[in-house]
């Protein structure tokens, strides 16, 4: 029969706890949603141009993490360019456009609201 000393058992437990701690930290860092991401002026200006300019946006809101834009004239919106900057497609219903970006939706919403 194989017997381990108390010191060996204590070292195994300590190593397991250390490994578990490292795995938890890596998990939290990897899956953490960035907060307060600085969205640069170029991104916002580009997005406003794609959406047909400041005057074309009637309302902007966040719906389940997606940005939702109510536009005055859908023909002024460059949907192909919007698809290129979006991370998960563009959904259009009437004059309402929903899309998702890799940056924080609330931060983008706030930046656009400041401009329109």
C-alpha cells in the first residue's frame, strides 16, 4: 500500500489551490466585459456618416446589448458600410436599424446622443 506523508498531502492541496486560483483569474480576465471603453472621435464620426449624418438619426437606444437607431430616411444609410463595422450583422425593420459592435453599446449611445 502507498502511504503519503502529511507534508506531501499539504503540498498537493496547496498546488491544487494555487492552480485553481490561477484558472479563476484567467477566466475572469478573459471573459470580462470591458467597461468604459474609450471610443475615439474617428469611430463616432464614421458611424454618424454611415447612418446618414447627425440630422438623419431621430433616436438611439440600447436593446439587449444591441444599438437601435431610428432614422429619418433609410436611403441615406450606407447599410454595406454598417455591416462592415458591425460584429454580428445589421437588422432593419422599417426605419429602425439594430446592430452590435465590439465596443460598449452604452458608451457609443452616449457619444452619439451628445452629437445629435
